[in-house]
């Protein structure tokens, strides 16, 4: 499914509210990335603790799955952050990019 593109407004059509909305969107994108990193870190700590403190084949498998989930969460978070950053940069006007 193709990504929808955001239309770029005319260079002189933006007002302060529009600039602030763009800044808020960029900050929200960064906060989302930090949430993915925090979740990946929690998975990794839990998986490492399970592997270190508990014994048995089932707990070992659970610990490994948690570590794999940590890696997957980090990769998905970075991928989504970069994709949104590119889309936001494409939607900015040339005058706004110079800021």
C-alpha cells in the first residue's frame, strides 16, 4: 500500500500556528521513538534477568524470546521514526527548511 503524501502549502500561506504544529509533530515523533527505546530496554532487561536468575528450558526460551522482542521493538521504532522524519521533511516548504 503506497504511503500517502502530505501536500506542501504555498510558501507564504503558513502562519505561526502552522509552524508550531509542525514543531509539535516533530517532537511527538521523537517522543514516540523514546517510547519504543524504553520498551525495548524493558524487554532486554527482563529477558536478561530471566536468563540470569532462572533455570530450565522453558524460562530459557522465554528469556531468549524477550531478548528477540527487544531487538525487534528497537528496529521497528527506529524504522518508524526515520520514515516519519522523511515524510515531515518532504512536507516542509523551502522557506521553512531554511529555519
